[in-house]
């Protein structure tokens, strides 16, 4: 696989969204950069907040 394909697939993952959240990126920007829905992001954000 080429590197561009891997990079594009990574940007669609929850791991990438978590990385963005740890950098302080807002939910709207995370939605633009990933293909996650608002509900998926909100659920993930709740889990991350509980871990802290």
C-alpha cells in the first residue's frame, strides 16, 4: 500500500480523533477531519474525560 492510502485511512479512525482531542481540537474540527458522527465523537469524548 502506498503512504497516501495509509494516511487517508488513519484519518478516518477513532485513534486519530482521540489524538486531535488530546491536542485540544474542538468537536466540529474533529468531525471535519474524520468521518465520525457527532454521536460517536461525543461518546468517545465522554470516555476520554472519565479516564482523566
